[in-house]
């Protein structure tokens, strides 16, 4: 048995339960890979509307058996089909015999030939003897990937991969003694058809260049030697002559390639000889190349801001970052200038009701704090002023390690075209949308993360180009932290030289999601590292294209989440989005506007009159409506049908991620060479495709609760026109932690321990299982992983949900390795809820310790995630006790800037000793679901797709 329909490979537990629920019959079953033990399997069986999961474990000899209770002898089998066959009979210890196999779904192939997860290929059943016919294509695919790991020729490789998959006719012919391989010859001729015109063009240019450097020929001298063999002469390499004799096109192509080879090998010598003769003949001396001195780091210039004070009085604010002062000069007033040192600025309050207004709270000698309100010309100027004051605080602090850093993230689909000579607008966040003010645009960021797709440049060439661009703009030699490539998908991480020592535990990974998940023309690359004590993850992806392939893109996202190996290996069982303090996900996500627009062969631009395109062809009113919204910057009307927004609202992808407000036009698909015209049609091998202008290129992020991350800009350039995509950028202000050094040395006094105590934990899981569960507690503040007892309360009264509860007696008291409040305020706990029988996770979550520090228990509520899906919700009561003498804390640099909802609210006279954490921001509840009831057992409390 070479394949089994009931074997579903690495699908998740949630997907397995959904398939069994659709089957609906008692005795329905399937087998999937185990999530907890490598090389093991999970047998999922439906009985009386509940799913029972049994682990199938291999022993040292490779024999398979269903895990049993201790003391009961297990039955062993050589292959998985043998085991399944034996348990199809009754009285074998299962809830019911295996009666009805649930087969893998077979979604239709999309228009590019990319099936949903490679279902079109035979899936070998584990333990069954492999078929030689299916084994050979797998080996060939593997060799193709090894040889072409970073090849940008994705279309050609996709075509060759199809041949490797379906090479049986040539294999049959070879078995019958016919070595011509006619199908390969035909495939190569078809794939190389476009080469003829390219080589003809190249040959013509090389001939011209060669003639330029030929020595002059006397009219009476001998005829000039031919520089190349004629293209019409069919020069065939002997080993290939018999193989390719059946196709004259390939013979001609080889002749042309031979001519190119001859020209290239002789041209360099000819040019060198000609130039040497010119130097000798004219007595020329080659000038020495002067080495330009390295640019010095540019000091930040003093910046001035025009503001309003009070109702009508105008003033000027002068910010001198170098000297650490802010000067206030009132226009038309006889009062002298007021100079405020940075250490006297206690608080900066941004008003949310008035986006251009800020309040400055300063300390005065022998007086209470004094507050001043300033109104800037616009919100961008206010943000620039706040960023300069933040930078001033950082530069004049006495801290050895930074508490806040700036991170730049950029993504660009380069369209397989070389970049322009300057990337200044992209790297300085200038263009359209929420952009940097000119006063802060050239302030260098601490970390630059550049993601590209369809990048035809070599790896080294691209990195050197980026470093040179940043050096020109910022006068800093940035250091390369990591480069990870998958064919033409690349990610580069660069840091300031002074931060290089702070970077550790660098990991890189890539995932292919192209044809049958074996080709890297689509997929993702990722980098993760620690910046002192803060973990970062960055993922650059290129998802499936096509307006109709939303489901395929969602599947790409799920495959990347499951397969990308980043972060601490000890957290490998957790959802990828929970393994990092800050995770940034960006790239050409390829989600489109969900509109069915049919247009003729035309280009549509902003200046067209209603009803016609740039070529005078009639344009439907829907297309004109889209362009009108873009011209008037009415982006919300278009974002209402943005596929990514809709899928996020359905909780299909990017659960609990954040994205900046989109205030820039769609970044795809422009006519190359301009940003005024969108091209609506694209020719594909399968026919003509309509491309509605869309926000394909996006940047999202997800951070642990009660951490500091602020998006300062999110936009696209308007002057880089080499690709049909516009580059997109986002900048972030991110709080970071460093190695904590306690004031009291260990052992200097009797050790007082902090403790994390639980009063109760309740959880509701989206599952049809009745399994007992336990909780695993992971944290860097714990010496080792801790585990709870089994749940003490359980019911499944609500169909499709399992409610569990733990009392304080069955929950461990956790003792952090350090008891200091300042240390514990930065720590987090990762919780994983696992089944007792399967040891597989039903969901994971992250809890911050900061808000639970105190003498009374604090309530927490959050969501559970597993493999990118929302699988439940958890709430409970916890308390973090800190011993006396270890309760000291200080204000962080990023905590002195706050937000104020109401203008009338007065700030505190003094900054608080222990600042309150910022509120956790959750994405709003989808409008399609009812408001949650107050009863915790009501499934409507949870955000699940399709829950009534």
C-alpha cells in the first residue's frame, strides 16, 4: 500500500476535528503527525460527537503501537496500515472500532498550477514500502532544490519541476531501450524559446563592441579575421548531438550560445590589448585613484518649531539635542527667552483629541511642576518634536544599556528589475502616507530590516548596495546581523556598530510555499535574535498571487507559521507568534481588493476622464469609482473590501497582530516608470488576469502584552518607479530590556524569594475532545519548566467546546530566579494547555507579570492560540509577591511620554514612582458576531468563526 487516504500528514488538531465533524459518523477516523513526539502519529477517532486522540509511538526497533495505560501490554505492528487494519475490529481498547476513514480533501488547482498544499502528488503512507516510481521524483525534486537554492528563475524552475514530477513517459521509453528522452527535449525547447531573441540581441551588441576594438585594416591588407563563427553553422557538442538531434531549434540555440561563449572569452583580451596600445602610443599615464575619506558622523542640527501658546500668541521652540535644552521664545513679547534643561522636563503629554497639541511638564525650584501647552502646525510636526525630545533624553541619560531603540522595517517587490541608484526616500521614510518630518527623517535608526521579493541582485551585491546607501545617508557603517535568502526572496538585518555586541542567538530559516510546497518562488524567510534581553523576530514573505486565491494565501500563512524554525528551541511547541517579545511580519502578502472588475486592454490613471482609460478604451464605472477614491484619498471605502482586513476580521490570519493606519494609495500594480498610472491587466501563461489596484505590500507586528512599541511612520515612496510595486516602510519605537543587575549581591543577605501564586484558572477550548488537561509554565525568569496537576473541573455542555478549571491546590507556586520588582516588571509567562493522553497543546497564551505585582490577586483574561488559530480563551486570578526591600523601581525612558484623552484632565504633579503599564490593545471584535454576554460559559464570549 503506497498511499493511504486516512493519513493527513502534519495537519493541526483543530483541522482534524473539523474534518471528523464533517464526517459525522461514529467510527470515523484519520491519522496525522504527532505534534509532541517527532516520528510519532496521532490517531483521531469520532464517537458520540466527541473526538478521542490516541498516540501511536515507535519503539527502538521501529515497531508501532498505540500508547496504553501503564501495565497493559501494547500490540506492536511493522507498518501503520497493519496497525489501522487491526484496530478496525472491535474490543481493541478504543472507544469504537475504526470504521470510516476520513480522506484528505483535494482542493482544485489554482490558475498558476499551485495546488493548495501539494495534494496533487502522491502522499506515501508511513511504514508502507515506498514505490520506486514515486521515490524517483522526490529525489529529483530534492536535488533540484539543493542545486538551485537561491535561483531567481522561478518560472523556469517551476516548469522544470513539473517535468520532474511527470517524467514517466521518458522513463518508460528508457526502460524499453530508447535513450532519446523526447519529452525532455520538447520541454527544454519550449522553456528556452524566449532565449533566441535575447541571444540574437546580445550577439549583435557583442559583435559591434568587438569591431570597435579591432585594429585598423589597411585597404590593401588581408581581410579582417572573423570574430565569431556564423550563427547559421550548427555547432553541436558531441555528447549532446545524439540527444538533441530530434529538435533543430535546440541545435540552433546551442550554436548561438557557442558564439556568445567565443566572443566573451576573447573580448576581454582584445579590449585590454587595445587600451594598452592606446596608452603606449599616446604616452598616457593612468591617474591614481584618490581614496575618499570616510564621512564623519553628522551631528544633529538644532531644530526650530513654530507653535501657538494659548489662544493666539505665537512662539518658537528650539530643540538642541547636543546641549540637551529646549528654548521657548515668544514672538512680540518683551519677556526673555526661557531655556529648559532636559533633566527638568518631567513629562510630555500628547493629546489624542487634538492631534497637533502637546503639554510639557517641567520642574521648578521650590515650586510645583509647571505645565505648558503648545499647538503645532500639524500632527507630523508634533511627532517630530516628541521624537527629538526622546532622542535628547536617550543621549543625555547615564544608562550603560539602551531602554528604547528605533527599528526600521521596509518591504519591496522589486519586480526582477535592478534598483535605482538612490533609495533615499525609502530608507528615510519619505513619500506618501504617515511619513517622517524632514527634521527627523535623517536620524539614523538602530536597526534596519529590509525585506525584498523578486530581487534579481546577487546576495553580496544587494547587501553591499544597502550598506553603501545607508552610509551615504547616515554616515554610519552599519553591521550585517543576518542575511537569509530563498531564491529571490531576501531579508537583511543591519545594526549600528555600537549595538553589534548586544545582538546574540541569531537564527535564520526559510519555508517554501510554491508549487506543491517544494519551490521557493513563493515562501518566507525569517531572522530572529536577542537584543540584550529582548527577543525579536522578523519574517519577510511572498504569498500566492491572484485575486481569487485568498484561501491559498491563508494556507501559505499557516504553513509558514508551522514550518519556520525561529527563536528559542525550547519554545518550539508554542505558536510562532508567542515566541518573541516583538514579531514583525511583512512582505508582498498579495491580498487584493475583493472586487470583480472587468476592463478592456487599458491603463487607468488618476487624470482620466470618467468612462475612458489612457488608451481611450471604455472603463467600467466600478473601475472609475476605485480611481476616484484613490484620487480623493478616500482609502477607507477601499479598505472595507481589502482581503487582508476581511480575513483578519474573520480570524483566519494574523490573529491579534497590529497594523498602522493606511493613508497611502495602493502599492500595486503601477506602470513601470511612473506612479501616475495603474495597469489593470497582466498576461499569464493561463491567460489574461485582471489586477485591481491593491495594498499587496504590508507591515504588521505583534508584541507581548504590556511592552512598549509605537509605530511612528507607515507609508510608501512615490519616486521609486523601477518596479510595478512601490516600496513600503514603517518605523517603530521599541522598548528593550538588558541583563538585570540587583543592587544586593547574591548571598549578601538571607535570600528572600518572590512568588507567583494562582487562585484559579478557567479555560474554554474549541474542541470536541473530552481529554483531561494540564498546564505548562514557561518563562526566562524560571529555572525550569513548571507543570500543574490535572484539571479539577470539566464539562462539555456546549457543543464543540470544552470547559476546564483548576483550583489553587492544583496550580504550582512559581519562584522567579530574582525577586526584584524592577526585574519582574519586564517578565512574561507562557502557558500551554496540553492533553493528558496526547501531550499535545490545545492552546497557548502569554501573560505579563507587571500588572499582577502586588498584595492582592489580579484578574487576567486573554485568548489561546495554536498554530496560528484562535483555539479558546482563558481567565483567572494571579498575584506576584515581591519581598520587602526589593520593591524599588524607576521610570523608563519611554514612560515619560503619555497620552491624554481629555484636554481638561490635569497631569499628576509628580511622576509616579511605579508607572502603570500601558493598556493592552486588542483588535476590535468583528461586527458580524454578536456582543458577548456576561456569562463566561457563553460561546459568544469567544471570537470564533461561525459560533452562534
